């Protein structure tokens, strides 16, 4: 027996990062460009660039919510019953897309019952994906399916209808595996489902995009038969902003967690590289004791370790940032959900509390906080290694400078002695009759000074060359 539904509609709540940590102006502009392509992707390149140029409005960073269109929404072309609603929510671009198929012959809402065997939700989703040019949110996205039942239904029958709707959205569907639970909102039954793809490899740079394409978060909201289509539409529209904010926090939590796992993988690799560094420092210390290492090599080694320290510190800082992002968005999610519980009378949103429980968000929060603590000693170890290496360089530099000073002092003494000796010898020599009789270069004074100074000059030159080579 076929099931029918009145005004089957689908909403997509899609989120993009406006400005990532450390991104430059070119990357931020590219984020904005990619976001607007989701709204005006049906335009050709020339028309899109013209429209995009009109959208470069100044944006106040201190404003939490910014309407990105003067008209608030961008309608689908007639007779399609749909629209885009782009917003800036803090550091996030949010796009809500609403679609209910085609208007009726009189360009009014089509409130005729539709057979679920005709897969209305499947066709709505395919149309939306096509309009978005197969693009997904860079942070995440949620599908919201809603409609009105045509006749009284038991809880079991309502769940069977919800399962039928779910099979039209996801090819790899498994109700038992993906269902989180059900609740009540505005007198209608609400189901939450989450299909999570197996954890992707964290090595490729596009692992998150691959994960997004294979993971789906979905709500199914079925209104009772004794409601009216207009009342249903009014109630759904009144909840849009709450859904926009709640799903934003939800997806930022998941995004932060998986970004942290990628950074954790980087830190593991960096930590493994610390072990050879420890052996390297030990070997250098032994060589210094035998005076078999040059300052040049020490300084090169220090430079390499400073690079390792910088890479590790950056990765650890990124991990700590994800931990803070996760924590604040978990708090915002819980606050928004509590607000919704108070705002809508007779609702039961316990099903949405599951995400913020020990099963999901809180587990993520503890995991990332633990990872930050586990990798902190690695930063301290690298800092100590570099301090040790710098200390060795300072000691060797001091030893080298002291040796040079001693050489210069010895050479000075030697030159002074040779000068005195040459003078004494010259006193014993008969004086020439005139200065023109003897050339200075062939005089006994010069010859004896050269002979007596040569060993000291050679020693000084040797030590200078050795000092420069060690530096």
C-alpha cells in the first residue's frame, strides 16, 4: 500500500569557513568566491563575475549575523518553489536552500498529496545537487526533510514513512545503523539520522572533502494529518534561524575534531623524528669532548633542529586551537538547544541532546584535550634539545676564542722577544759608515728579527686558519 505526503519539501543547511586561521587575503577572497558560486552557480562565468562584483559589500567583523543579500533571499526561477538564503554567522558562511518542487498551474503552493513511491524527496535532492554544481559545504551540511501526513498514523507507521523518506536521500542506507532517535517539535514527529563514513586516511590533503561526500546528517520532520499546509509552513519557517545556528555549531564540532586528528597525525610524525635528534646531540657531545667537531657543523645542526621545533610548535598550536574551537561550539550547541526547548511548547528535543553527550561531542572534546596534553612534552623536549645544542656552541665558541687570544698573546710575546734579541745583536755589530752603505732588508737587524719571529708568525697564522675553519 502506498503512502502519501502533502507538500514534501527539503532544506539544505550548508556551511563554509569564511576565514581560516593563518589564511592570507587571497585565500579569504577565494573562500568568498567559492561560497557565492553555490548561490549563482547556474550563471555563466561572465554573468557570475558581474554579479560577484556587486556582492563585495563591507563586512563588519564585530557583527555576529550579517545578511549577505539586500533582498535576504534569492528565489529560484519560476515556476520552481525554492530560494537561497545566504548569511554570515561570525567566521562562517551559512547557506540555507529551500526547495519544494514546482508550483501548481496557478503558481500557488502545490498542496496535493504526492505518492512516496514516486520518490519526491529523491528528485528534490537531485535537483538541489545539480543547482549547487555538486558542491558541498567545506565545514558540513544537514538535510532537513519535512511534509504533512494525509491520514492518522501510528508511531510504527510514522517511522515506516520516515524510513521510506530516508531511502530516497541515501543510497547506502541502514535505518538501524544510522538512526540516533526521534522526538517531537510543534506537534510533529522529528527523526535524526547520521551516516558517518569510515574514517578516511589522514594523509591526503583532501581527506576532509572525501569524508564530507560520504557522510550525511539528516532530519525528517513529519507533521500530523490534522494540521494544515499553511500552518505547517509557518511553523517550519519560524524555526529556520534556530536550525541555522544549531547545525552551525554541530558541524564546527565535527570539523574541528577531524582537523585535530589530521594535526595529531602530523605531530606523531614530528615526534618520531625527535628520537634521532636526541642521539645526534649525544654523538655531537662526545665529539666535542674529543675536539672533533667544528662550530660550522654545530650551527648547521642547530638550524635543522630549530626548523623541527618550529614545525612541531605550529602543529601543536593548531591542535590547541581546534580544542578551543570544539569546546566553545559545544557550549553554544548546548545553549541553543536549551533555548529551543524553552521556545517551542510541548517539544521533546532529547534526540538532539545525544550529539552533545558522552557518545559524540563530549568524547571528541576529551580526546582532543588529551592529545594536546600528550604532545606538550614533545615541545618541551625539542626546546631543551635546542638549548643544549646552543649551550654546546657557546662553550665551543668560548674555547675557540680563548685559544685564539692565547695564540695572539704568545705571538706578541714572541715578537717582542725577537725584537729585543735583534736589537741586542745589532748593538754588538759594527755600525755602517753611512745609511746608504747597507740596505735595511739586508741589515742584520731585519734578518735576525725575521729569523726569530718566523716561528711565532707561523703559529699565529696556523691558529687563525684553524679558528676560522672551526667557526
